[in-house]
C-alpha cells in the first residue's frame, strides 16, 4: 500500500519535499515530449487561490509554487494571507501575492482580480477553496446561518469564477478547480448547510464545464475526505477516540493529509488532465463508502455557531 507523503499539522511549509510529479514533466511541446527535454512543470503560470492562507489552500499554494507556479492567495484576513505569503515565498523562491477579499462581494472580487492581473499580467488557474462550516442539526439551524454558508461556498465560487471568466479566461482559456466535499454524496448528519452548498458547487462545475469548454476552460471539482491538520478536522472531527474508530473502519484505515489533496489538485490543474472536465474527483481513501453516520450526535446537540 502506498504510504502518504510527509506533511505538517500547522500552516507551515514542508521542511523538505520530494516531487512525485516530476518538476520537468509538464507543458511539453511535441518535440520535447518525444525526446523528454526538460521544461518546468508549472513554471511562470499563475494560480489564484481563495482560502489560500491556511489549511488545504495553503498546501495547494505551496505545492504549486514548488512546481514553478506563482500564486495569489486571497482571504478576508489580510494578516493571515500576508503571513502565509511570506512563508511560501521563502520556502519556494516563487512570488506570492496576498490579497484581502470577501468572495461574497463581487466588487471586492473584481478589485482583487484586477490587482492580481496588474501584478502578474495573467491568471492561468483558479482554485476555489474559500468555505465556511460548523456542526448543527437542520432543526435548529438558523435561516441566516444556512444562507451564510451558501453565500460563501456556492455564491462565492460563482462570483470568483464569473469575474475571472470575464476579465481573463474568456479570451485566454484557463483551469478552475472547485474544492467541495463528500458530505452531499451520503447525506451527512449535522451538515445540511455545507452539504447543500457543496452539492450546488458540484452542479455548477458541470454547468460551467459545458458552457465554457469551447473557450478552452476546464472546470472540475475535488472532494476531500477527512484531512489531518485542517481547521475543519479540528472543529468537525469530534472526540479523538471516536474519530480513530471511524478512521479504522475506512478502506485505507487512515486520515488523508493536505499534501495528498494538493497533489490531486495539481493533477487536475495540470496538462496531465487536459481531457478532464466536468467531473468530481473524490479524494478520501474510500471513507465516504464506509464512514458511519453517527445519528446519536443529534440527541441534545447544540451548535456553537452564532451566525
């Protein structure tokens, strides 16, 4: 069985990295492909990553940068993305532009995309990773809380995709990867808000893939499972003993890590996936097939969320 690549729990760069995708593998001309002449994987491409200041988004930015890509990382917290950008640039030697942006506000998205285009002159890849979530039964979920999650996850994904389409992708092509989840596949207890939002994003992925394919724009979703070292796992994973039991019942009998998710996003964003669009790639070690739906959590559950 393949062992997971090394990772670190915190929002820090990896102390060392071994390329599983050869850094000289991608963006080959036919002659370079035939004779395996070295070129850089994503060298001098630019990726715009929402939610790139922490967790999975941070690791995606790092892995892309280690493959020669420059990045723009956007979040509502300028301090968070500024701190992350310093770490990423120091570890990889590539450029990272931190931007303060609320995906729910189209004017803010437009301003951020304009700033990124002014800095780099282009954007080749969009990773929609901004999200909000918490545990709450549907029966006690406030109307505003439900709307807030859909506004961030679903509306935010459309806003950024739509702005980038108009400002660059329509005339130049591009790649969009939407980070979703597996909640909506099985109907997860305490997650009607997030599951509904992510289901809508997966549907959006298919619609945009159909409409924008003629402009050479590929659109895919990536659905992570339980991933260690993320805020979502810390907030949603539950007691360690209970989580460990569930993990052992999954096919690969372990949690995934952020580097594994970043590698899968790298595949979808790269020319290796040049004929892949409109699909949802589930990266969860088969957990969605076997994880128990703990209905006992519904009894007397009180959500800490105040939205």
